[in-house]
C-alpha cells in the first residue's frame, strides 16, 4: 500500500475536530443575512473540501451537527415562548 493510499484511507475515517463540530452546530444555516455570508461561505467551502478530499466521516458528522444545531435552536425558541407566556410577556 502506497503512502497516498494510506492517506486516502485515513481521510475516510478522520473525525471532525471540536472546533469544526461546534461551528457546524452553532451555525447550521446557509442564510445570507448579516452573519449569513460568513457561515454560507464557510459551510459551503468546508462541504466542498470534505467531498473533494474524501472525508466521508466528516461529511456525515457535519450533517449530524447541523441537524442537532437546528434542533437546539428550535428547543431554545420553544423554551423562550413558554417562559414568555408563563411570565406574561406575551
């Protein structure tokens, strides 16, 4: 097995770093708003890089982090609505 083949195999099983995971978790959207231009370009460039270099595990983990990020924000909005109703803000 050549060095290039070993590197390809390592890429397939390489996990996201903590920083990469947290970025996909806290910025799961690809909106073009105030912060959207940064997150859209970052998320798209990372997706393209993962696909180009064959980071299969990273692609799956990024999708999972995005789903969990959306779920996190949905739960936070729900909690804020419940608190607002409970405290008679709405």
